[in-house]
């Protein structure tokens, strides 16, 4: 929890990835996409069209920086 709070407070914000015990990962690309609650045990992460709520006891790691998204076309000026 303290590490996530530290990452959210960092300026400038740097996106990070949360790893959980079932092998899933969740990217936090903006500080408004995550909320902490439940007396410090729960984290809600906003996804494209939904959200996931995790118990922080299931978090196994945090990665930063996260790799850039693949497949994005870049415009040349």
C-alpha cells in the first residue's frame, strides 16, 4: 500500500504495472485510474470499460516503468 501511495504521489506521474497472485497484471497509466480504500487493503483499478477490485494481500509485485504499448502507429511530421 505504501509503495502504491508513493507511486501515485510522484511528480511527474510514471505509469506502473501491478502483478497479482493469479498471474494477471494491471496497468495504471494515470493516477485517476486507481483508488485505494478498505482501510488500506483494497485497490480499485479502472480498465477500459470496467474496473477490478483487488485485495492488496494478493499483490505480488510492481513494475515501473512499464513497456510502451505495441502496435501503435506513429505519425511523422
